[in-house]
């Protein structure tokens, strides 16, 4: 959480810092700020500007700019309420050093006490503020070497950080360092960039270096120098990222989320065609696994839950799905599972720490991620890419369906390599997936009934989403989408569990969304719909085209183009994304930036 940017070069720094920061707003948006070093009148003075609220509020406070170097930050509060004082950048007492930080400094209280004894005074409630104070102490003692001062300070920090440091006596360099929080460096002609991720910088460059944990860098307009914090230089390859600026812009849509929902035929196609090259990278020894464990958070966890049914079906192997935040604290078993980590961003700290631990136990580890060069790719033996393109809306949409696509492709391929399913089966699964993409197109071409349903739905305050088998996780994901963007309390349930408690909550004001596929769960789902209707709850059935039976159980039906039921979570999820989106839009919610949330959760 939190987005950070640094710039040094020939452009007006304020413009770059704001423009790039806006693209990181998905990482946190409760307050923001920037620090620049003025090059015109008042040369050599650090100018800091902060504001609570969205970046647009900060932008309004900017009067003029005349600087070629600066840092900026958008915050997702961890320590201290989101106000102007707690917003970054933070400075030392003499206002020589400005720091932006993403992460949490676990030992900040001890450091603060130590600094207070030396006479330092603190203005904010943040953990970050100790960093500029420590740097200013160290800088004074080492005779003015900023790089070494930052190095000595970060050696003392415990926890997670990506920081960028600007010093008033060094108008040509920024110093940055990372430990467990992401940081990329970019370069142009006579300019250098730092950011939390590549989307921030696509307007300026597509050449990046992904910094690794334990590294510190000096970024100047004429070059970048990286060392290990513990000492010794590091040579990184530049990585070219093919995402275009258009991919990261709204392109005429009202929100990123609806644009990303509509991109799904393309993103799904990219995931499927890209798989061909990934297939060849899968080592033969993965097929010797006897048990599979999938670990993920949030929406990615729901994709993993669908994956569980698919791995069991196509490989015959027992498959366990764990939330990363829980897996890490459970006792290790004596099994030797193949570990699969699903993370869209590749930066979710709980997932990364789980992968690190699994690897340290000698387990085989595979990452499924969307972001080239993200941290998870360095924590696992193998990375499989989703290729969805950048996703900016905080609520995941196209990356979820791409993750589902990856689950179908990976599980069936592994099953084929194990000899559990045949080449013909594999080919047929791929054909079903192509057909599923066409079904998604069909939904997107006919959103009218979903919009109407959303209008009705938007008056609710509590709802239940029910599904069985592969559509049980689809129900969880549908409920998650609805609650996070529309703020309607929504719960996903396996339909058969309803009688064990939730039924007590049903009234005529509690809509039920029931996911129906024409599989072996069909009759049971109809029974569950009947149970809800009998309690007076309005039921919205999501059913395949041509299902006439369903009309006898409820008159509220949204149809999706029929697919083989095993693949129905993909079209059903797209339909539920639209239902959540239009409901939230009707309620006037800030869809791309739901309150209190962030897209990339880099704290534990
Ligand atoms: C946050 C996001 C979710 C996402 C989850 C896991 O909660 O808001 O959309 O599913 O993190 O993120 P990951 O990048 O690991 O898939």
C-alpha cells in the first residue's frame, strides 16, 4: 500500500510527480504529498506540500513549479489518521531531508525513543518520521555522504520499506532503498525515475530495473548506481515492459473497473494464447507431485478455490487452498506439496512471505501473477504469467477471470503430463475455453437486463450469493465485488450451508443471488432457491440461456450464454462484476477507489 515516486531530470518535476502519482492512486488514496527542490528563486530550499484526500486535492494546492527533482507519495494509513501532518513526505527537524515511505517500520517506537533522547521532536504519528531524523543524524556524522547515510539508516530498520530520499544539499540525486516493498527504477534521456510500479512511469519510459530486497540505489539524470545495502555493487539487466499507456488509461469509460470488465474477451484470449509459451517452461518434476496446495489472498484466493476443484478433477491429486495470511501461521505438515501462489500484483506481502517460507522448506513453488518483474517472481522456482494487461481499478475484475483461465490451463496440462487425462481431453478443454470467451462477449453485448437488475438491487442493504461446486467460489467473489464497491453488505455461501444459520437473516428485503449451472448440482440449487423464496426473499437466478425450468422458481433471472457447466464460473463472474458495478454506480460510489481499500496490500 502507498505509492511512491521520485524524479530527477530536465522536466518540471512537479508535473511528473503528480502525473505518475495519479497512476499509483490505486495503492492508497487517503492523503498525498510531494517535496521538490526549487531551482529558481529560493534555490536550495525543500518545498513540501501535502493534502488529505485524493491527489486531485493536492494538485489544487500547487501554485507554481520550478524544480527538476522531487519525490511524491499517496498514502494508505497504517500509523496515524489520514491528515495533512501524517501525510508524506516527512522531514527531519532542520528540514534538510525529505522521505517518502511505503511499508511499516516495526521498530519505530524504539528508534523514536532513542532520537527523542537526543533532542529530536516529532510532528506526526507515523512510523516513517524516524527515517529522516535518523538520516540527518548519520549525515552529520559521516561528513555529508547521503548515500552512505541512507545505507547506515536502513540497516537499522526492521520491517518493510521502499523509501526515496531527497536532500537539500544534493539537487542532482535521489537515494532509494527497498526491503519487502516494491520499487522500480526507470530511465529516459537525461532523466531518472523511481516508482512503486511500472504503470506510474509508462508515459515516460518502458525500460525498467526492478530493485530487489536489500538493495540501495542512487538515481541521477545521467545514470543509476545500485548496491547491496550490506555492501557490494549490483548489476541489473534492464527489462522492457510492453504495456502501453493506453492500457493504463480509461479510454472513454467512466471508471477503470468498467473498462477492465469490458477488456475481458481480450485479456482472456491473451492468457490463453500466452499459455503456450509457459507450457514449455513447466519442468517434468512438477508432474511427480502427490498433493497440491494453493495459497493466495482476496480475489486470488477465490480463483484458487475454483482451481482446487479443477486440480482435483484433472490431476486426481488432493488439493488444499489456503489464505496466505493463515497458511503462514499453521503448523507445517509432513506432506511434500506442489505449492502454487496466486497473486495478481505479485506484491501481496502475506503471499510473498508464504512463498518464501515454502521455498525455505525445500518445496516446489510456482507463482501465477500478472506483473512482470514483481517480487513474487523472485520468490518461486517458476512463474506463470496471466497476461491480463495492467489493472487499475482496486476491485479485481479481468485479472480474476484470467486467473481462472490459468487454473483451467495449468490443472489440465499437469493432469495430461501426469497421464491422468488424455491429449484429446486437453484439446477439448482448450476448445471449451475458447467457447467460454465467446460467452463472455455475449454478456458484454447485452448488459441492459443487468443494468435494470442493478437498479433494483441498489436499494438493498444486505444480500446473499449462493453457489455450489465450482460456482461456490464464484458466489464468494460475486459477494466480495458487491460489498467492496457498492457497500451493500453481501455474503457468499455454499448453497447447502444456508440452512445452518444464514436462513435466520432472510427477509423480503434480503435479495439472494443464486448461481445456476446445468451440472450435477442443478436440482439441489433449485431446492435451495425454493427454500429462499419460501422465506419471502427475492431471488435473482443467474442461469444459462435456454433454462426454462428456472422460471418456475423465480421471475428474476439473468441469463448468460450457455457453456459447459464446468467453465461457467467465467461468464458468471463477468455477469456478477457487471451487477456489482452498475449497482455501485447507481448508488454513486467511488468505484475505482472504494473506501479503506487498496489494490496492492504490502502490509501483513
Ligand atoms: C487486495 C485487492 C484485491 C486482491 C487482493 C490480493 O485486497 O483489493 O483485489 O484480490 O489484494 O491481491 P493480489 O495482488 O495478491 O492478487
